[in-house]
C-alpha cells in the first residue's frame, strides 16, 4: 500500500510540473516482467521483436508509444 501511495504522489508532482516533450524525445521504460512469461521473442534486445500478439501489455505500450 505504501508503494502505491508513493507512485500516486510522484504522478501528482509530475503533472504539476507540466513538462511537455515531443513524442520523439520521450523515453518509455518497460519492466521486463510485463512481457508474457512464455513469449519466445527477446524484447530485451529490441521492442521491434514484439509480434504484437496481445498476450501481454507490451503490445498496448508499443501502440501508445507510436
């Protein structure tokens, strides 16, 4: 519960800062644990290896990043 409060506080502070960046300048960090555990594709090397099958949330994040 404490961790979620820290995340909420950080998100609130980040929104207050109102920093705007161009999409090409935004860095998205994906934790490896989001990848489907049985996926045969190596996403650590490159997200281009994702086949966008939808078995994990990586597909959604890639689409959001585009």
